[in-house]
């Protein structure tokens, strides 16, 4: 006689809400975010929901190709660090990210850094960056995500972003 399998389903740990450092700028309270697209099940809200780390909630672009996110601050912010996380488990791609800032409400932008990262399903699937900066009186911060430098037909993703003052 066969006994019934005793089983229990325990989902693998997903992203957890981590308390943000005290000097983190509250994006929800202090900025408007303008994005070129979002997909229905992976909205922009997921980048500021406190869910971080591998398996955490993420924004996925509504279309393939380069996307731009602009953070328009209600009042100028002094930014000392930019933190972001991106997870890509399905596609091997070479991503390029460019950050630009404005101190005159977006009339002019200047590039502050450009970052390349290689995602591979068998290798790196999770990117976390903490970039120290010295950016006083920022009115707008623009992040341009090119999901693949080689023009592979894929979507930009972003799990988390934070700015520290
Ligand atoms: Ca998230």
C-alpha cells in the first residue's frame, strides 16, 4: 500500500523590504518620474517599493529598445550616491546605462556616468551598483537604459533605484 506523499510548498525567498538608510531621498514624496514606457504587470512603482535584491519586484519596459526615466524633483536635491539594482535571468545581453543631471529644470543635461554590464543566464543575472557622487542642486536626473548595445530585441528592466543626500 502506498502512503500519501507528505509535502509542503515553500516558495524560494524573494525580495524583501529593507529599511532604507536615513539619508535616502524619498522619491515618492519628492519627485515625479517620467518614463518612456512600462508594462502592465511590471509597473514603474516597483522601482521604489522597497523590494530589493534577487527575485524582487521590477519595472519592465513596455517595448524593446532604449528607455529613458527622468526623475523630476519638486525641490533641488543634493545627491551623494545613486544606488540601483537590475535582474535579468532570461537573456544574455550587454546593457549600457547613462546618467545625466540637470540643475535648471531640464533645460540642459550633463552626463555624469556611463556603465556597461553583461548579463548572462549562466553567469551574472543580478547587478547592484552604489555610485558615490557629488551632485549639488539637482532638479532632474535622467537615466537612459539601452538593454543591449548590440541592438538585440530585448526589454530594459530595473528592480530598484535610490538616491542618497
Ligand atoms: Ca522593487
